[in-house]
C-alpha cells in the first residue's frame, strides 16, 4: 500500500493536502510526516518555478496560481484512484468484459451464465464474439479479448503463455435422425452424408482418423460452424452429425435423434476458460462465469 501511495504524483499530493485541509491531515492520509509533505510542496513549487502557497497567513493557503494547479491535481488524483480500482481484485467488478466463444460452445444455454453475471454485477458490460479457437487465442494474445470459452481435446491446454482453466468435460456423439439408415459400424457410417464443423476442428479430425483407420473415406455433405444448424440438418434427415452430448440432451425432445456408437469410438472434449493474465477488478466476474458454465454442464438433462 505504501508503494502505491508514494507513487502518487506531486500535483495529486498537493490536491490531497488541500482536500483534507492541512499539512498534518495530508501527512496522515499519505502515511508521511508533515515535514515530508512540506518538502514535497516546496519541490513542486521549485519544479514549476512559481509559488503556489500564500505563506503570509497561517495556515498557508493557495494563491490564484495554486488554485489552478489544484484543479489539475484533483483530476490526476481521480485518475489515480480509478486506475487502482481497475487493477484491484477486491473492487466491485466494473467495465467491459470481452468474452470470446468458440463455435461449438456458442449455444443458447450459455445465455444463463452471462445473464447471471450481469445481474450480480450490473456495472459490468459484456462484449461477446464467436470465432474459431485459434482466432480467439490470437485475439487474447493481442489484448483484444479478456477471456475465451473454448473446447479443447481432453488433456490439452491452450498454448503458452495463455492460462487455461478446465471447467467441464463433455462427450461427443455420432447422431442421426431417429430411424435413420445408418448402423453403428464404420462401414455403414462411411456411406452416410456427414454434417460437420469445417476443417480445423479437432473433433472432426478425430472422427476422420477413426474412419480412415477403419479403411473408409466419408462423404461430407455440409460444413457448418453453428451447432444448432448442424442439429437441424441432422434432425431433418440430411445427414449424420457429430454433436456434444449436452446439445443432444437439451434438444432431443420427442426422441428425434439416435446416437450411434461404433467400435472404439469414445470422443470427449474439455470446456475451458482461457485468458492471457489477471484481470483486476473483473476477476470476480470471470469467476462467476466459470462457475455458471460448470453448473450448466453438470445440470444437463440425462
């Protein structure tokens, strides 16, 4: 705390001097001795090349030039307090929280944790962006995002120096429309039309690896980022899809989907909050977001 106080610029210390009304009061506020405050005011006068106090009266008071300097000093003091508030994790969360969402996790239920965050911390304003995971990492490193909610292979973390906090895991299933034509084996699935994420998705890459090791090349009929649109295409019978179990559980009313589990296929993903560093006053807001996302996956329907 003392280091922060001594870092206050001299004009701001002058503002404190007159805001509290005396050299003794300013010394107490700044954890300094009265003589130290007096010397600091004298050094400020020397640096500016002008007297700021009328010392013909007791206690000394500002002269007209000192009053103008005080006006600027007050602004410096307010800015210094705002800066300390911004960097302190003990401060009530406030300001803009920039959140990136990886495409597989940009789903409707995520509005619950984000709404809970803004209700608890009304001074926080959210700015949301949905992008591919690699793009979100780049934006974090460039300082364009504060946190990103991403899907990662189980056991993996974001590349250094990014910080990763795994908050949930989810199984990923092969699905088709109920009473569809595909069977739960790789040969049958290789003949189906597939509705998948575009290239670059590790879930798609894992599926392709399983099919190729079984000796088959799939037919990809649609490459779509949006999970809900993928779901709609699968439910319509357009093709077979690869979807998180949480999405299936929340959207399978009426048993419109059938899960297919070919031999040796057990694909899971980690859900992670990734950041570039500490976020000061926004730390508690991010903690609430993490808690909400964890609860979202733990409370999903069976």
